[in-house]
C-alpha cells in the first residue's frame, strides 16, 4: 500500500508503531553498519526485531545496541541460521546428554571461494560492502563467515571461547579486510579447538564443517550434506545418523520439515529460526516466555560473535598472540 512505503527505517518505525494494524516484528537484513541504528528505532517503539548477523559493525555499536535491547520490552533475535538445522540440534542434544563425555577437541571450518579475485572492484554489490570496513566492520571473512563457525562450535558444545590466537590475511591485493583466517581456540573447561575461515579457497562454495571429539566419542557434520551426522562412540564402528531415520532424536525431529530422504537445509534453517521467533513473540504478547528462547540466538550470541571478531583482529595485529575475548 502506498501509505506503507517509507523513505527510512526511522519513518517506518514511527508510522507503524502508531497504526492500530502496525507491524509486530521487523526483519533487518542490511549491511552490518546499519543494524544498530535500525534495531534501536524499532525496539524503542516496542516492535520485535529479527536481525541478521553479525550483531553490528563495531564494538561500540554493539554496546549501544545491547543497552537499547535491555531497555525495551521487545524481543531481539539474531539469525544464526545454521543453528536451525535438525542435525545440529541433534548434535547439541547429544553433547548435552553426555554422549560424548567431556569435550576435548573442537574443529570448525568455513571455506568459500567467491572472493578469490577482487570482486569488489568489478561491480559486485555483495563484495563491495562485505570488503568495506566502514560497512562490514574490522573483520572480513572473520566477521562474515567466521562468526558463523564460532557460533556453531559454541552452540553445539555449550562451551564458550575464553582465549584465541589468530593469524589473519588479506591475500587479494588492496583488500582492506581479511579474506582468510586461522584461529587457535581455548574453550572454558580445558577444551581446545581450531577455526579456519576463508573466502579465497577455490573449490569451496559454502563448506561449513564441524567436528567435535570428547572422551567417549566424536561427531562430524557438514553443511553441504546437512541431513547426516556421523557419530563414533570410542572403540565402536562409525554410525551414520540421518535426519529422517531411526537415529534422529526429538531435538532434530522437532525442526524437521520434510520426509526423510528429501533434501532439507539452508532455507528451512532460516524458517526454523523465524518460526521460533514467532513462537517467542506470541508468548511475549501473552505475558509469558517461550522455551524457543532457550535455543534461539539473541543478544548474548551476538555479543560473543563481536568479541570473537575483535579478539581475532587484536591477536593478528600482535603477530597471532593469545588474547582474551
């Protein structure tokens, strides 16, 4: 409708909050530097926010947004969509149930190849803003996909990264943010890990992979083959658990949308995040709290992601020194 087309998010937030049929929630899918101001405009008017990751472009913006979220009665959900995959939910539930025992080693990688050349100089809008530190933030591949890898490792294991040592590179001449990063991780409780993120790895499209090893067994998952989870109890044969098979647990079944054997992944992962957000919003409107908030990424996940990027940049500038998040 013509009267609901707006020239700015400020205008939209003000007008919609004044309407009896105004929007209940807004999705923010802008470049990173717009997240904070846009979210604050809607949160201040009690409109729930579903926002893309990372949380913001800078730590100062993140602190400012965190204050606004704390002062608002509206919910703030962050779309770390890979947490919505059924077999990721299964892996998280298995680890929480102690099936791997104490976690010892976490390895996560997220290589892509789409920035192997200077795409930002050839008219690619996605490349232009993602390689611009004023819009993306100080981290390039670390902020764009490294935050996904970091979030996934923490979401599945239930552990936080305490310290890291990062070696970041900008391989493409003239690029102002990193396009490759190798990061050593120290988790709370003594677990150790490695994270590799790269957007200059030819042959990789969206190769997010996670491996977790504990004293009693290991798990392996790959985003490009998301309906399968490899589980190896120590001393026993490797087992293939499938999303639609008898090995799927209730955590996976609760977010499965298609029959077993039918491809399910990226779009459904987003759908599960949005469905959980809708459930949480409805519960909040009724004066309650939805259990969906226990698994939905929100402010804390966003802050942890920002601390991860900040620590990576600080460490790399100190010749890969160990730094605390």
